[in-house]
C-alpha cells in the first residue's frame, strides 16, 4: 500500500533548468493514515476512587491489575484507562488498547502529562497523539524509512546542488521578471511551498556571499495540517510534529533534518538582534561579507579616531556604549553613530569590542581555540607563523573574513602609534580575550591562556599582509 501511494503521489522529476521546475504534488499518504487512526475512547470508572490525583479525571480506576485493566478495555481499539500500579503504589500507568492488544505505559506529570519526550495539556491529547503515531508507524514503517531517499528539497532550487545553476540562469536574465505559472487547482500546493521557493529566489544573486551555515532547528508544534519541506510528506501528530529552523523558517521532520544541507538562508524578519547573534547568521541575513556593525564602527573610527590616545584601551561611558548597541539592534545599518551623536570615539570603539564579546561563538571559534594556543607556544618564529596560518584556514569563512578585516584596521591603528600610543602588543592585550574565549568555563584556564591570546592577536596584526 505504501509503495503504490508513494508512486502515485510523488512529485515530477527535476528539470534541466532549475527555474523551469514545477512544484511537486505534496504527498498525502501519511495525512490519510492520520485520518484513519483510531480515536481515543475513555473508559470511565463507575465508582468514586479514593486518593485519585487531582490532575486525572474519571478515567482513573485506582489500584487494579493488568488483567483487570485488559478486561475493562474490552478489546475496543483506542479505549484507555489510567491505573495505579499494584507493585509500585504512587506510580501510574496508561493502559491503551491498540492492535488487538493492551499496551501499558508509565505515566508522568510535571504540570503536563507525558510518557516520552512530548508533553500534553490533557490525557485525551496524549492518547490521541499516541494512537496516531502507533497507527502510522504500524501501517507505514517501510514508507517512513524511505521518506528521505527521494527528497523534493534539492528540486526546489534552495539546495546547494542547484544554487550555481540558478545563479547562472538568473544572471543571464536578471532584467526579466520570471514568475511560475500555476493553475487554480495547484493554488493550495503553491501556498505550502511558497516560503521555500521565496527563500530560493531571494538567495540567488551575483552579490550573494556564499557562506555555509547549518540550520538552527528546534522542535516545533504546527497548528493545522503541515508538510515537510524536505521530503514533502505530512507531519503527523498533534504536537511537536517536526522541527523549524529559527533563522530561516524551514519546516521539516526531525529525521529529515539530519539530511538537510548546511545551506540555511536566514530571514531578516526572524533575526531580531545584531548583538548576541551568531556571526554567520547575521552576515547571511544581511547578505554582507562581514557583520555590518563591524564595517560601520571601523569606518567611523578610521574617519575620526585613529590618532586618539589610548584607542581601544580607554573605555567610553558604559551607558553610551549600551545606547549604540541598542541603536544597532533597533535600526541595523541605519544606526547613527556619527560625531554629532557620539563625539567620544571611545564609545564607538567600546561598542565594537562589546559586539565581539557578545558573540555566542567568538570570532576565533571554540573549535579552533586550542589549535591557536598550541601554535602560540611554538618557539621558532617561522614555524609559529606557519602554524597560525594553518589554523586560520580552519575558521568558517565569515569568521575568517571578519578577522581579516579587523586585523587590517588594527594595523592602521599601530601605524599611528606615535599619536595613539597603541602598538600591536597593547592591542593584543585588549583584543586577545575579546576575540578568543576558551571553550572550558575555567578561570584558571583563562588566566593561563591570556599571554597566548595576546600573542596570537599581536602576530595577526604584525603579519596581516602575510597571513591573510
């Protein structure tokens, strides 16, 4: 049954030209199965049960045996009761009739009811979801195991495999307006994949900076029927049916999320902040090489602050630095940090340092931290420089580009050392712990590594023309 449904409901084959590809028909087999799943039937206890937990209703039958529970269910599919364990008083069990047998599940409550990972407001919802899952897994286990083998994802144009082809086609016809024509019968289908197609179209341009980014998937409860944007199959169940990428909004099954390429295209509507936002996420959302806050701050500092004494060492007023942070979070690239608003250049320098400190993953990432520290410990200067260069190549592209741009800027700062009294060593002391943080949350490790952090930044500044 699964095989025949799959063949009749799967989408058309991929076109030689990505933009000519027609949307697939969404596969409804699993949706049909959910509609067929047994409905819950609560078996009410006819007597008043003493010591019944206040969060259970009349489906609670007190202390009874498995055999008694089985008899009460009467062989009716979807029938259920709650009982207290004879062997372990105070422990509760959901007895559920499914597949011509009685299934017993240990039941828990912490403000919501659960037997596994999912938590429900009511026992009725828990049983409904459980019956749907049991029915679908029983009827379509082979179908489910094969869902990821022929995904629609790479046909849409959003996947990495087609990105280059689409870019070439779009560049040749960038002055033409292309729209996918669909019949009225296909309207519902198009609505379901519109977000995927929209993200595909938005990301294909000659100026797009193609940094790889993993999706930020989180378990999500979808209201109403929902389909997976990877395999095109229905997401079954009442709650937590799948996962959604917090950055781009891609909706997929949990099992499908393991197969989605690292090609997240963050949507600006979902990126609420500039500070405290993952660096790669921010640059992809704004379609820039580097975080725009870095570009804007450095541009302002180089325009009026390179000769400022103690640049980056002297602190600006904390309240004003927070104001700049709020301006970027609120206004993005339109934030006004000009001299008329913030005459003290140390405020802008402080805001730039704060941006780097607030990154959830530092510019020099946790993955490369130990390698940089080990490179700094090499005694021979030439070998040390070579080791630092090798580790630089391991940084994610957006991190590498941001670090490169910052080092070029800091080199300019050292050129003005006679006026600002900031050499590469001084800047290393300032920026070492700002750009590098140990993955170990240990004060002792941090103190021990500080001199190596300083040395790494000093080496990067002094040799930026060679290393980058």
